[in-house]
């Protein structure tokens, strides 16, 4: 299987001892992204109060190949155990973006959550992108479902 190359650039301020993102198992679809804090904030990290959100830096910039996107997704363990997830799940990093790679975490739990330097906070998945042509028409084709939405197909 040919592997796609995604290039990461470490920010000047970032901790060189923290690893590049990596897959934790052979079958993993997502690779872990870690919190990186500036040298003066590494010891304390950041406490995310309930019902608040914060932009957490990863310490990297990324070059995603043309025709792909980097999706930023929540970590299921953080969501289940602490109510910590992404405010914009999934986040999208476009192939032409070269700014800092950050993760918008939100604490939906009922207790403060401490994010430590180097903690795994999200996962990234590289996925193909299809750009479409938009066409204005006077009528859409009919389907069995029609305009039914938001629960119209029933429960269970």
C-alpha cells in the first residue's frame, strides 16, 4: 500500500521532545494530536472549566496534499470519561492552509478538566476531498422519502 506524505513543520516555540503525530496501532484510522504549551506554560498546562472552550495549539503547521483534507476529530475516551470534545467536530484543515494547527476543545462535563503539556487531545484523519460543480435547476427529481427529515424515517 502506497503511503501519502503529510508534512509537518514544528513551530519555533514548540517542544522538540514531543513526537510527531503518529498512529498508535496498525489498524488506526486516526493519528493522535498532542497539546503543546509555550515553555512558561508547560508546567501548569490549562484548566478547562465546565461549559468553556479553548484553542489548544499542537506546536505544528501542516501541508496536506492537494485533493485531501485533514479532519480533526474528538478522542472518544476524553468524551466518554470527561465530556471533553471538539467544539467544531470534525474540524477541517484544507490543503492550502499553512497556519498553526490548533484544536478547539470544549468541556461539556460538570468538572474542570486539566490539559497537560503533551496530552493527546484529538485525532487527525486524512481524507480525500471531492469538489463539485454547483448547478441551479428549476426542479429536483422525486424520491420515496421526499422532503421528510429530522426523524421522518422513524426510530430503531
